[in-house]
C-alpha cells in the first residue's frame, strides 16, 4: 500500500483521524505507520488540520493505560491536546444512530462518521474497512486511499 495522500482535497483540509492511524504512527508500527506519515507530516507543517473524537481519545488511551505505560499514555495526551476534539453531543449521537441504522456500522464507527460530517471534515482518516458504505464523506486510508 502506498502513502495516503491529500490529493483532491482543499488547501489545509480538516481531517477527522480515527484511532488506528494515530496508534500506528505514534507507536511507529513497522508496516502500517508509513502510509499515514504523509498526513501527519502535512499536519506538522501546517498543511492539514486534525480533529479527533472523544471516542478516539478513549480508544487510543486504553492500551497504554491497560499496560500501565504512563509514558506512552502521556505521549498520546501531548499529541491529541493540540488537535480539535469533537465532543459527543445529542445531535452527533442521533446522526450516528441514523448511520448505524442505514449502513449497519458499529457504534464507534458511526460516531466517527457522524462527527466528521458534523464538523464539515474534508475527509475521515482510517484503516477501517467498515466505512466503505459511506458515500457522503471522503475516506482516506488503507481501505480506500
């Protein structure tokens, strides 16, 4: 799989980043980090804006906290605190329920998609194939780059 690209997106796009790409990059996964690195480098250079959901924060912190790896947990916290955090509110929850009902998405995936749509994200960055039925949101990742 080649690198995930910003091609076709507006200048300085707003990207909602799902959990897996964050974990891959911050833990320097030997195979799966590299395809997502161009997006993280674009963010670091001010060429892209990142957003995450509160679901993502819970998901990425679960592993380090479960392993009592406070150093890794703090690495995640330090990275995520500079990104826009999308809180789960009633409107996003209802939109997620509609997506779940229509597309049979898992709850966390439906919240990710509903959150991306709610903030007007230019794309959702993921490694999850469950988003393939979503047609009204650009998906960037290993499943559909």
